[in-house]
């Protein structure tokens, strides 16, 4: 939280936000000073009423050096035998927060409006780094229902499906595609959904 401590006189010690700080000075004894503690807008640097802490998920451009993998699936080598590398760029996300007064908050909302208007509600928490795999908060009910419907359709329309193939767990991609194509119901979370 952004705060500003402004020295005030003893006459102001009873005002809101004023704190007393007692310091021992050798040869003098205790000395009390008073400071008014105020929340500060992180953008303007000025104390303001109505400061709110805003949390943001910020995309950050980053890069990393990775080994070049050949068509055979093995790392490629340089002439000297060292691993051949390349730099890959990617986006990672940082969770940040800042304290904003009403005017700065209004500016932020206006600046983000075109992006917010074009966005959609996220169905799962966004990864903030580390693994690129999506982190899920639990089963996706829409996907679970689609899988049940696909398995039932396969059992009814593909002779021997339940005997030759495990009907528990994940469906093979070829069966997902067959069901989606036959019924016009794309798998939730895919481009066609």
C-alpha cells in the first residue's frame, strides 16, 4: 500500500491518521514526533481520499533460450558439438496491484475499456507463470456432459465400441472428432464451440 508520512506539530496529534513516534535520544531522553499517515495514489504520488487497491494480471513479454530440436526429435548440435539454441519469445503474466484515487481509477477503466469489451469471461483461472498448462479449479461440467453424450452416441452408433474400447476415462481424439462431425456438437473449449 502506498503511504506518505508527513511530519505534523503536536497541536495536530489528535487529527485522523496522525501517529506518535517516540525515540530515545542519548543524553536527552524520549522525544515524541508526530506524522500524518495518508494513502497515496501510486500514479500521481499525491495523497487522496477514496484510494482503492486494484489488482491486475499484466501480460509481460519474455524470452528464453531453448535447444533446437531436429526432425528426428533429437537436439541439434553446432559444429563444435555444443547444443544448437535459439531464443523463443513468449508472454507470461504477473499479478500486480496498485493504489489509485478516483481520477486515476477512471483513467485505467477508460484505457482498458476496448480490451474489456472485446474480451470474454474466463472459464478457468489464468496461469501466472511456470507451467504453460492451464490450471483448473476442478472438473468442467460442460466438458463432462459432452464426454458422456459422446460416449453414449458412440455406443449406440459404432458397433462394438463398448466391447473393444474402454468407455471410462478420456476419449481418443478420433472418436471426439467423429462425434462432433456426426452431431454438429464441437467439444467445449475448442475453436468450433
